[in-house]
C-alpha cells in the first residue's frame, strides 16, 4: 500500500545481537496482558504509559527507553527525516517517544491480530525494526475503518526481512489495517516499534487502567467496554483469502 516503505539491512548483525541480549534478558519488564496468550507473544513498553484502551495514563509510571534502543530510535528518526516525513523528531522526543517490543517467542506460529494503530493516540509515523527472523505481513484496505470486523476492500502481503526497518505512513498508516498470521511468522522474531504519542491523546488515570486490566484478566482478555475483536481462529480464516502480492524494491539512499 502507498506509504509503506521498507529499508533492508537497516540493523547490523552486531547491533541485532546487542539488542537481543538486552531485551530478552531474564529481568526484562514483560507486560502481563491476558489477550497475548493467543498470540505466542510477549510485550515490553517503554516511554509514556499507555492503557489497553489506547489512552495516555496521567501520572502513570514511565519505563525509560534503554540507551541502546534510543540510539536505534535516533537512527530511525534520522532516516524518517531524510525521507521527508514531518514531525520525525517526535520519535525521539523525551515526552512523546514510545517503544513497544514484541517477542514472537514460539517458532512455528507468532500471531498479531488485524488492527490499525490508534490515530487518536499515536502520530503519523509508525516505524518498526525486525530482528531474529523473517516474516510477512498482510495489509487490509478498510478505507480507514479501524473496527476489527470492518469490510475489507483489498489485501496485500508484504515480506519483512530480518534486520530491516519499515515505515507505515500515509494510506498504509491511516487507511489499511495490518496483521500477521501464524503461518507468516514461522521463526522466533523480535520487533521494535517506534511511535510518537500525540500531545492531545485521550487520557485516563492509573486507577482506571488497573481496574480495566483486572477486568480483562478475569474475562480472558475480553473488555466488555469496547467492541470485541474476532477470535484469532476466525481472523485467520477470514484473512487467508488470496492476497495481492506486493514486491518492495530496495531503495537507495541519496545524500
């Protein structure tokens, strides 16, 4: 889709090894999220605290972005600026920089539900570095509808190579949903997704967040206050329709 840009070989082998050692250490701050049990995925979040309902938690606990990850974030922001993306500096701003780490830990089936990153909470640039393994991702043109069961008007599958960087901007960011089926992530994979939290993002309180998370744990990850997503099995069946194949050519930097 328009606005998707792939930068192969953005992360070096030595940088990858250092990031993996840091982020997969035994005492890494793993989040306890009930809905992740379906996806063979563990998450870490750094920067402003964001609730499961995609709200900035006022006076919430902030986990500092590790120095090694910030060094990568600065390179990502520089690449974004080089490509002319507006507000790329927000990806490393002390107040807005937000990093989510996804560890697809089970070889033979990592899963990410079909979704669109919140446009009310996060800025116009989504940047992701992929480590440890290759994967592919399916995009679903819902014409800007972020609801999980929104009508799909077109589909496209894109290869995500190991140690690459990709950007989602424009239509890829705001018009298409994206997701990873288990058959598209057959190897262990670590992804680092950099976003910027908007200044006018919706907010909530730490107490409300704790209560809502407890409810999700008691209901197996279903939040009765929000629209239900289809189960992973249903989503996989729906998403296995033939997809438009998209080939991404390596882009050469210009000085």
